C-alpha cells in the first residue's frame, strides 16, 4: 500500500507544471497585497484612485500627507534628495512600478525570451513598463541608483511616457538627454543624477541592466512603493500615499487649508489673538468659522461640495 501511495505522489509530481517566473505581478497577487483598498481597480488589479481625488491632491503639502500617514502608522512614505525637472510644478498620479537590477546575461536572456515569445512584448526591456502606462499614471522606477552606463530613459522614452500618462517620472537612478526632457511641457520629474551615457542591454555583448519586475512592490529611497500608490512630488521631495489613505489625506489637507485661511484673516482683522488661534478653538470661534465657510463657499480653494459635506458634520 505504501509503495502505491509513493507511486501516486511521484506521478502527481511529474504532471505538475513547472513554476513560471512572474515578472509582471498577477491580479491575484495585487489583490492580496492591497486588501485595504475597496475602490475601483484597473483590469490587472492595480488600485485606481479617482481622477477627482488626484486633482484635489495637487494642493496637498508633504507636511499634511505626512501627518495623516504617521497617525496611521505609515512611517516610511517620504523620499528626499532628488534632482528635478520643472521643480516649481507638482507631480500627482498613480504609481506604475518597475524594478531593474544590474545586468546578468543568463537571467536577461530568459526574461527576454519569455517577454517576446509568451507575453507578446516588443522592443527592449526598458520600454515594456512604459507601454503599459495610461493617463494619470506616474512611472516609478528602481534603477538601483545606476549612474554611468545606467540611464534607461532619455528624451525619446520621455516623450512616450508623457504622451501616455500626461506625467513625468520618479527614477531611482540617472537619466540622459536632460535638455530634451526639459523641453517636454509638464514632464515634472524626480531623479537621482544625470549622465550622458546610456544603458546597454545585449546579453551577448555589453549588458548593464535587467528588468526583473513590473508592478511589484519596489523600493524608492527608504519607501516601499506599491503599484497604485498615489505619488505626490513637489518642493524637491516625493511622498507615496497608499490608495486607501488618499481621501483622508486630501480631506484633512482641505480642512487645514480652510482653517488656516480663516485664522489668518481673523488675525489680520485683530478679531482674535494669536494665542486664541494657535490653541484649541472655543465654541465661539468654531461657530464663527462655520459662518465664514458659508459666506465664502463659492470663493474658497476647496470644492463647494466638499465644504458642504464638512459643514454637515459640524455641530456649530
């Protein structure tokens, strides 16, 4: 009986399909890794934060986002030390991630073969994630800090990225063709360095980089970035916001913005002292704030619908 069981197990093992390297994350894996997100998703499972929230996110500061996420125990979402294209502009969008590693011929060959023959990919590996971009995405790339002979993005791919996404990039490595990239309107981007060389991807000759993951978790600075995270790039730094916290970050930012506007106006009018505004507001000040919101509802830098929703929840 024991021998029959062993034979059956061996037979079953012989018919098991060998594991296949999953360069692009599966929908099931994405669902597993992003359980807190209950909203809309792309067909591949990537969380799809709404365009309306992305638009409102453009006025959020790093301080406001950081405070909300720290309160939710997300302590490693901020990356600094970047060089920038369009440093006075704001980059907002949904992360599409890619991870490169130093080139290794044997691994590169099998990934190339699978990509071209099974997955239907065309061109070189550095173009594969870019072909997947859609409007509102931000291409987030871990290029392992590669500098000389490392850049996989120049002005040709930069134009393609911008045409597909309407956004720039967050790039943990060097870029090239920086003059051409600066000519792309709206290509607000964050990168580590610039070098005029370019990556080489011939496994039978010179090989500098190999693409090992698309839309997997990746690392940017000290941040674990998930596909579908909302990217907030401004003021020389980048914050990555988990999709399920985006609405809270935006709403909190808007409330802080409105309270600051009200407080500053009342201080200029000398209606209240700095001590009164800096401390917990009294019921009288809170009532004055509600009346101020109603009186200025069509003039404030927050959607009218959001102010009305906020007022419904107030007791003053």
